[in-house]
C-alpha cells in the first residue's frame, strides 16, 4: 500500500508558483480528499499552503497529511506527513520532509536542494545515513511538483495524447520521470454539483501494486484553481478512489455547473 499512498498524494498535489503573473493558488489554500478502498472510507488526505522562510528566503510551505480512519485503520494504520518548502517566484524546492508510518513500515527523511552545487542531499534519520544526488534546476519533489504543474502546464494549452514529464526526487530510489498523458475534458458529478474537468492518465509501474501502466485516472477542475477533483486507480487487488471532500482559501472562484 505504500506506493498507493505516495502516488495518490502526488496526484492530489497536481501546482507551484512560476514566473507567470497568474498563479493558481495562494497561502491559506486548504484541500481535503476522502479516499475510498472498495466499500470502505479508507482515509483522508489534506494539503495546506502557508507562508514561511527558509535560509532567509520567503517561501511557500506546503504540508500534506494522510491518515486512515474507521474500520480501515484497524486493518491498516496510516499516519503520513509530507512537507515542501519551495520558492515563491520559480517553484524550485529547497527542502522536502517525509515522515511515514504505514503499518510496520516507517520512514523519516528530508532532502536539501543545493542548486549552486547542483546536488540534493537526502538525510535518512531512521538509517542514520546521507545520500547525494546530482540535480539541475528542473528537479521537483513530491509536493512541489503538484504546485508546479498547476501553474506551468495549463490543460487548455495541451492536446489530446500529449505528455507532461517531470523529474522527481523524494526518496533513496533516486530521480525518476513522472509521465502524465492528457485525455481531454469530462464533466463529473460531485458533492458540490457538476464540475467540468480536464482528464489525465498518469503512467505508473505495473505489477505488485497497480494492475497495469494505465491503471490511474486523474480529473482536474477546468477553472483557474486547477485542483484535483477525483483520482481513481485499479490495483492488483481491488480499486481505490479519492474525491475532493473539502476546500478553503482558494484563490479563484470554484466553478460549479448549476442545472
């Protein structure tokens, strides 16, 4: 299940501030997603944007949390925290924090990004070790990638079948390419009403967790916020779905289609 929660958190996080005059978000934005596994409301995930400083630089500080609830917590206890500190002007991540507790699996690490020396240092506190990775200015972490995508890849500028590719670093597996295919527009029924969305197909590794490479689908609101509305995944065993369940502090009006 570890890879499932990592992937869902990344998708639930589809923005970062660029040098564009238009921004899809602001400090104070808060999103909550309800995650269903089969018939169970398996967990909730939240994302909150704050103003902060790191090394005397004004940055956005995003905190993402995931937690199983109810009966699902009896079978699989999850308490995860992900944090990213990234530049307000160009979206470059400066620090990434990942603290994971999923059943018997635990993790406690952070990554410092040093663009002057073109390297990122991963500090694994559980194993008491450090790892260095070579990077360039296009690198993103798991959280900053979402905010980068929301501002820099406008779905209306994409064509059906086109891919968005990002270089991500978030654990000791090193840098990998995250691919997202644009599939066009679709309207979803939600707890808020009908929402017009852009649909994407993230490509994942098939095998033990996901049924096949095209097992994931992502719907993003077709408005200036570009927030995730729904995520669905076919797993090797069962399926999982995450729906937007709460929001506050959006920078732009949330467009809902009124019948």
